[in-house]
């Protein structure tokens, strides 16, 4: 198997604009929301970038801080696409390493996806979208009926991991799924383990919420160095 470590060497090239998955709205293409909703999206994006909070937690904390305990008016909570756009703008303005981080982590993700090809890996989350704050991990979703086979495969290759749980990507009513946390090529990785049937309907979202190794390779190939 490929070595999971990275040797020190010359500095990585600085990529140009970050390619986005097909169907991703361009920045500024959505109609602007109401002022409070926009302010909440910006505050939540800053929290994600600075503290590593997930979107739901960041939105709740932003509302608490901006409203000082007052109830949130109906319809003012930004959706995840609004957080995506606000976070993308924040990182482009204030994080000079963002483009290189996305390129580097997509390359690491592709390497691991090829390694785990037998388990139907999909890349999702920040690295897939190309909006990678400093705390964000590579998030792979595997769709395979034998969860233990994944663990055994990793252990046989000498890869250490921690076992935890994450909410099901569809909705909380489906409970939680097993998640493995490990390092690959010095990047943090989360692998959530699903049954093969969970893949049904998972690829219909627009913009797409996950991509195959071929999709990730296209994004890397589209990066201007």
C-alpha cells in the first residue's frame, strides 16, 4: 500500500482559483437575504473558520451572540448554502493558505479513496466543496455492508484509528453511524461507515453533496498551478 507519511521536500505550489463541484452556485449568484440573516451567516462562518464548529452549532452560537438571548425571528436562520458562501468569502479574504490546503487535502483524499476502492468511498464535506477551514478534516463516506471488513483492512495495513459515531447524513431519525478517525498523509480524516443501501438517493442532491474518486480527480486536474 502507499506510505501514509509525507516526506519533507520543496514547498508546494500555490494553486489558482479553487475548482468547485459541478452545480455549485457561484459566489454572489443567490439573491441576498435579509440583513439579520446575512449577519448571522457571516458570524457563523467566522466561528467555523476560527473555532472548527460544525454549521449547526455555529449558527446557534451566532444567533445567541447577535441576539443576546432574544428569540430568533422566524425565517432568519441562514441555510447551509448561505454558510458555505459566507465561509468561502471569509477564507478567500483572510486565509492565504486556503487554496493550497484544498489542493493538498483533495490529493490526500484521492490517494485514500483509491486505497479503499473496494468499499465504495465518496468524498463529502469541506474538502469536497473546496471550503476548508484550518480545523476541517477530510471526510469520506464508505458504502459497504461489512463494516468490520473496513476496520480489519485498515488494521492489516498498520493504520491506527479511533472509533466514534456521527449522525446519519440523511436525518437524525436514522440514528448514528460508526465513524473512524485517523491520519493519512499528515491530514486528519473521518471515515463514516454506511450500508450499501444508504447510497440509494444519496447522489440526487444539487449541488452534489459527495463525489467519487473520478470526480475528485477531475477537481484536482482542473486546478491551475
